């Protein structure tokens, strides 16, 4: 039994070393919480329509639901709708699924609930997306010319590269579990983007906040109602306890 445990531990240690050597051990950054920030959500919706909706659909989200983040129907029509779309339509991409599969190797996934579905041991789905959109780098060995530290060998190109510019990851060689591994240490800016690094991080935070909100548009209302329900139950419990004490005070 001890020998079996030692073999399993050794195999696990080797797997961790290989995992880190492939650059897949990057820690997810904590995404900012913007689901209550209407200007941030509006900017995130604009970024989503301009940069994501070309390839990805959000088939469970209707444009008119954007009124919940403070946009008027006319603003939605003027700024976020494609020519042939209507305010009551769902957010569908214009790309042909067959062409998308030919270009990227797979049809781009629907993003309606992506912020909920991508959670894992590293953090929430928002943390993953926030890290993913900030860790693209040029890799000419890939068909798209891009790679990603959070999703190695990703088939999706960097849709926001003009905003971020081009960067190169910097690595240091260290020994992990008895094996040499490349450890990510930082970034080197190669060409500037149209946004500064801080502005880009804020933009990605707004986009991720919108994806969080889109995954459950009623979440803020649910939390508010939940707080009032808990307060009501607390007060009701107090009254019930005192009523019970008054009812039984003369019973010996």
C-alpha cells in the first residue's frame, strides 16, 4: 500500500512539473466586480457588440434587456444594433458556423453564460475570462498568430489586440518538484495599443462585468430581495421567540 501511495505521489509531482513547464500553471487574476456599475456595464456592452458579437453569439440575451443597465431603446438602436436586427431580437453573430469551423477549427461558443460556466479551482468564471483576455501574446507558430497563457494553443485570435498592442511573456527557469520548468514572470510591451495598459485593464474589466451581468441579468435584484428576506426572517424569528416565551410563562 505504501509503495502504491509513493508511486501516485511521484506521478502527481511529475504531472505538476509538466503542467508548469507547458506554461499552463498561470494563476488567475481577480476580476473587478462591476455588476452594479451602470457606466461600466454600458461600456462592456459596447465592447461586447463591437469585438465579440462578430464571431460569438449570446443567443439567450435580447437587446431590449439592455434597458436594465440604463440604456434607452433608442440608444440601443443607434449604437448597438446591426442594420437588420430589431430591439427584441436575441444577440446572434453574423458569422457562418461552417466558415468559423474552417477558420478556427471549431464553431465559436455562445457567450450567454460563459462567465458562469468557466469557473474552476483557480477562481470564478469572471476571474478566468479577465485573465484570459489579458494574457494573449504573439506566436507565429500558430495559425492565428496568437497564443494565450491562460488557454495554451487557443484557436481564437486576439480580438482586442489593437486596444492592447502586442506583448511578449517573460519566463524564468526554476526547479519545481524535481523538474525544470518555465515560470511566467511578467510582460514586455512590443508595440503599443490604442489604450494604455491601465485603460486596457479597465476596458477588460468592464467587458467581463457585462459578461457576468449577462449570465444572470436578475442577479442584483436577487441579492437585494435575498437581503430583505433574511432581515424579515430575522425580525419574524425575534417576534416568534418572544411570543413563545409569553405563551408558556404561566405553564410550570
